[in-house]
């Protein structure tokens, strides 16, 4: 069954709004602190604008993001929305836990360890339900099972995910504890590895199909479309460079200083943006949604102003000549769909 044969899993903003969801990593104090009041204001603003798709994870601030999203969404329990979270990391309370960890600052006193086993998968869901205060997680992803994360252990992790994690998620779906399950990754190849052996409902893919990085275009998106895998796309700004531009301080790509090739490519795109009067952020948000495999873009906003800017960028009219110019200069592939 292809995606076009069934309704989307991830709702767009209500009232005919954009296909935009709220990503919860910044709500876990990623790189900089966010107060509870700021977090609540952001989620409330997203909800008021029609947003009904939200993503979080235990990893995001050692449960802080889950707690904040749960607090903001619980008043809407009688209404329709989709909340996704992840399994793979277990959080254990410890008095001497560091205040900062994995890029998150001022986090609760927990330490995390990897565990994709059947018992840990069930415990992870139960812990997420406790933190969110909800009775169900709509979509549950297996988090970061790729080689870049696990190194030489990656083959064993993949085997355990296939043998234990995914079957456990399938059972929990049958029990009604979750609505769907899949993978939450930054890597194309590990998704291909899983799809050789198993079916999944959904994929949260970060950074691998963007205005800069087209790695998933031929290697993965057609297969997901044919298999009916619902795709939520994260990282459309590639962690910063497509939001700030190439000339803003030290631009970042994949959470690190951007290599010269990405900086130069961004500069070339910005030149076309200037010529056609197109904000770079608008092009970055709208480009991937033209592909029929992509259902929604998840934006990791930190403040209300960032969310409001993204909503405005999604409605920005981009002339066809802009996309033709990018294609002519080899900045987007010849077979990449455009809005």
C-alpha cells in the first residue's frame, strides 16, 4: 500500500494551515535554557495556529521535553493531535548526574544508557507516559540505531532492533498503547537495512532530505512511498545553516561547524534567493514538502517568534523561476520535485 492509498498519519495545521509540526528538542534545553513559561507559550502558540503534530524523546533534555509537551497538551486530551516519542535510551535517576549532557543544558538529574531490549522498550514507553501524563503515545520511534551513533556495535544493535524492539512495538500497538511505530534517525542506510527485513509504519528522518542534502531522494524516498511508510521530516535547516545563511557567524551543518562545501553551496542558493526575492528559510521549508513521500516537516522551534516566522515562511509565494534556476545550476537534482 502506498502513502497515497491511506490518509496521512501526521495532521497538517488545522483550518487549511501548513504541513508543519513542532519538534521538541529545543524544549529539552538544547544548547541553551528555555524556561517552563517560554516552553508553554511556544506550545500554546503552535496549538493556536492549528498545529496538531508534536515530537519529543526521552533524550531531549533527559525527559524535560516530554514533561513540557505533556503539560501543554494534556488540556487538549479530548481533541485530535499526534504526539510522537522514542525508545532506545533509558533514563536512570542519579544524584550526581551532570547538569549538562549531550548538548542539553540544565537537565534533570538522570543519566542515560542504551537499551533496545524488549523489557527496556516497554519500560521506556511506560516512563514516557509518566512524564507526559498521557495514556498513549501516537507514534513511537526507535531512536538513533545508526553506525555513526554506535560504531562497531551497530550490527548488534540492528539485530536487536529487528529481533526485540520492533516485535515489542508491534505488540504494544496491538495492545493500544501506541498507534504506530517506526524509526527516528539521521541516516538513510540504516532505514534501508531495516526495510530489508521488517515493515514499519513511520519514519522521522532528520537532515537527509533538504535544500542542501538530497541523500534520501533516490536511495530511500521511493521505497518508503511504495511501502506506505509515513515520513515526518526533521532537520530541514540542517541544524542551522539554512536558517541563518552562510554568512552568519559560524554556520552549522549537522550540529557541527559547516564544511566549506556546504557553506559555498548555501551561498550559491542565497544568491538565487536574493535575485528572486525568496527568503532562504521559506525555500528550505517548502522544498522537501513537494515530494509525495513527505507528509510533514517538524520544526524545532525554541520561541514563539521562531514558530510564527516558520508559519509565515510556509505561506511565502516562491516563483517557479527560482526553482528552475536552482535546478539549472545543479543546486537541486533534476528529478527532485519542486513546489
